[in-house]
C-alpha cells in the first residue's frame, strides 16, 4: 500500500518548488488540457452549492465560466504570459471536464482497493486524483458521464446503490496545488503521462472493478451497522 502514496509525497515536493502558475502551464503545455482559475476558498465540509450529487471542486467554481477556460497549448514555463497574468495571485487551478477527459468519482477506500486490483491485472489506469474530501477521481475518456447509466446497465449495476458518480461537460475538477478550505491539498495519486493525458482509458475498462469495490464497501458498512 505504501507505493500507492509515493506520488502524494512527490506532489508535496512539487508544490514546494512552484505554484499555481507552474501547474497550470504544465497542464496546458505538457498535457494538452484546458485550465480555469477557480473562485473562493473551497468548502470546508466538501459540500458545494452546485446541483451535482458529488462535486470535484466544491466551493471553488461558483463564479467560473467554462467558456473562460484557457485552452491547450498556452505554454509551459515563463513564456506563458496569459497564464502568468491569470495566476498572478495564487488561486485554485480547475480543469474543465468533458473536453479531454471525464472523471469517475468514488470513495477513497474502495477506490484504492480497485486501483490495486486493476494494476495487478495489468489494466492501464489513467491519471488519478485524491481529494481531501475522501474521494478519488479516475480520469477516463470524455463522454463517459453521458453514457454512465448505459454502461452500468450493461454491467448489471443499474439497480445497485453505488456511491459512484461521473463528472463530464460543464463540471470542473480541482487540480494540484489547489487547497480545499481547511481540508488540505488536492494531490495526484497517479500522475498524468504523455499517453494517459492525451488518451485516458475507456471507462468500461475500469468501471466494473470500481463498481464492485463500491458495492462491497457499502455492504460491509451495512453489516457493521446492523
């Protein structure tokens, strides 16, 4: 289990060397993602005022227009004046979902169990974020949010009570080095790579294992409560 948190320690070292501008420049210039400047300090209880059942940027996006996001290729390093101006003051870094990726949102404990199982099976997992709210975000192919009910139905999970959500178009994901209120920083559990950032895995490759882990976690909780 220690290896799972190696990237968390690595992320902490990165934050010591740079801030929101450097991170935003990396996301656009190296990984080809869009970025947006968040608003607010984050929700201390992880609850957001938006209509989403789960939110991947709680309390950070109420005043953010998705159309104002900076697109890929804005630059990496000091020659990115647009990004440098936007993040002249340290502010949350948000990634608009539904463009290059969607994200599957699950509780941390079953998410960790599923991650171990997937990697042992040799499944290529994309970037994974750990939110201080106790949630893990698995990056998957864009368009997953719209297809999630169909995918779960085909896998036999359509009538199961799963603590599993998907964020797609119109949603934002808080990205490192963003800090959520008094909860702590957002961290990479599995950092993006050239392949995983540009071509995240199809959700069907991860969804069955994630759904099963969430289902078993709920069953165990019910057994303990009875």
